[in-house]
C-alpha cells in the first residue's frame, strides 16, 4: 500500500515521516536514493540501515543541499521527499507545480509510470506500507487517481509558526514576491490583502500558508474519510504516544517491540510552539493574525 505524509512544509511532517518509518513494515525513499537519482535506486536496504541509526540531529543540512553522503559519521539514509528522483523517473513537473496537482491532471502515461515507480519499491523493500513524504501543494488527488487505496496523514501546524519558519529558510523565495515564488500567483482576494498590508513579507508568508491549507481542505473532501487523517504537530509533541498510536492504527500497523525501540530514541520538543512571538515584532504578529483570522480557528488554533 502507498501512503503519504503531507503538509505545508515546516509543519512537523518530517518528524512524522521519520517516526513512522521506524516501523519494520514501512518502506521509504531515502535521501541517498534521491541524491543519486540517475541510478534509480529502489532502496532495498533503506529500512534496515535507517532503523539502526539515531534520529537525525537538529540542524543537520538536508542531503539535497549537502555535497556528502556521509555526515557526522553516519549514512544519510533518512526518508526523503525524493523530488529529484520522481521528477527524473516519473515526470518533471511533480516537484514544483504552480498549483495543486489534481486527479484530472493525471494522464494514462503518468499513471503507468507512477504505479511502476512506487510498486517496484514496495516489492523490492518487501514492505506493507511505502510511506512517501510531500510538502507544499497536497498532490493527494493526483496520486489517489493512480492509487485508489491511498492513505494520507496530513500534518498541521499553527500558521503563524509555519510562516515565521518559512521566513528563516534559504529555500523560501517569497522575497521575490508572489509573482515569482514557488506556489504560483496569489488568488485575487489574497493578492489584495498583501497589497493592503504594504507588501509585508510576514503577511505574504501567512497568506501562503492560508492558500496551501485551503488546498488541503479541498483535497480532504475528495478522499474517503477512512483514508485521510489530520494530525496537529502541537498535539504530537505533547502526547507523542497517543498520536503515534493513532497514525499506526490508521495505516493498519501495530505498535511492536521493534517499533518501540526506535520510537524511544526520539525526543519531542514544545519550546518552538510560540517562538514567532519573540522572533517577530508585535506589529508583525498582529498583521499575520489579521490575515489568518478565519483560517486559524478552522484548524483549531486561537487567533
């Protein structure tokens, strides 16, 4: 079975992916597979190697942006979003679409290549669940059209925290404005809000989160209820056992002693929840909250 861990980026989805791939029945595409995309590796040994290693240290550069396969004495076989690999071996538009990829975007050729790509890895890794990590646009409808039994774990985080984190990331290209950034043009009402804010970059990041979350809300309506699970990052770090059990059950997996051994190596931190309040000015936070006054309550956050 193919399953996804999805989110806006900087939402905690990497933590969720790395937790769940500690399970011996879960396969994944690694950073090494993606880095060596020309070889089209199937990741046969990914799980066996990864589950022997400690969690990735905070601040470790992603392998995509590293020149080495070894760092701090360990192989970089942690799960990857694998955009380079998928772009090369499925189709080139997967990683950076200007809008969400939907079921109607899937061509027969793409469907055939998608099924072959993921099925090969499921078979070679001998896994019950192949768990793929995606951030940005959902792409869930597009993939479900090729995999009707697809299950989706959607990781949600407070939009203020996400926007603040985006502003600190080297890959965030909102500094070039919404006519030139990764996500395509802002819808007219959001564009007007950005203009009214004086073209605030904090507001632009908040509106980017809002736009993506609207896409996730729409995507969720197109999936059977039993194939979509929302998980809030803040709930996970406060009650990791409870929330991880929910996710395992959703994927049809049990909490085994082997999984417990890997899970116990992870540490959960809550101190970054409201870091935006001291990393941004009160005026900047207030502007973000005005932009998110309806979206935050929709996802269970007080504005």
